[in-house]
């Protein structure tokens, strides 16, 4: 797996200060994608043990709320196994940090049922994620006032609560941000 970049003090891709990993490879090719250079699976650098250790070390400070994984597309079958292996380490070392993941896939129709994205690692990867931002970026539904997503069709799913209840549960933002747009 390759990655295109890492933001070590990111506040745009989930609540609090986070480390954000941008993986390479995406077949979806959303119109006006903000990160189209990552469509190439070989773009950027190899996700090797040194960069894994750097990310793990970046998560140690108390002020880091967690890890966000974006792309490219984390749920391309080629990315799922290496990501799941890595996120298992994150979970062991930092059980109180949250893991957010962004995907252009729709949770119920592309990740839970047979599709181009579903593979032997999908359930394992989903089981390691706390919050999933799902759905393709749609230019016609772009809204810069939305927190943590680019277009209004995208949902922020609380996967931990979804697993616990057996029903899809949307993530609840801090009440401070619910009554106004950014």
C-alpha cells in the first residue's frame, strides 16, 4: 500500500486534533475530487514500518484525539488488509483514541453486501473503525459549511453505536456546532 501524505495536527477530518493518513488508490474518480492525485495506487510513498511507527508515535500525546484515514480510497480491496493490520496496532496501543475513516462507498450497499469494494478484509476493517464518513463526493451537493464532509449526501456514521444496536446510528456532533454552519 502507498500513501500520499500525513497530517500530524489535523483539525479538519474529525473532532479534536488528529493524525490523518491519506492512502493512495481510488477507482471512483469523483468529479472535482479534492485529492485526485491519490487515484493512482502507486502515488506517494510506500507505507512501510518506519511510517507506521511515526504515525503510532504521533498518536501518543494526550491532546491527539485519534486517527483519521482518508484517500484515495481506504476501502479499495488492495488497501483494506494493510489498513486493518495497522489499525489493529492502533487499537492495542491507543484504545481510547477514535478512528475515523472516509470512504466514497455507501455503507449498506457497498460495504455490507457484495460489491466492488467488499473483500475478505472488509468486516475486519469496519470492526476497527469508530466513525465512518460514507458516500461519494458529489459536486452538485458540495457544501463548505458542513463539518467533516464535503457534500450533503455524505453521512457520518457512528459505527461503534451501529454495531452495538444493530441499527444504523448517525454520529452526533458537539451541540455547540449543531445550530450553525461553519
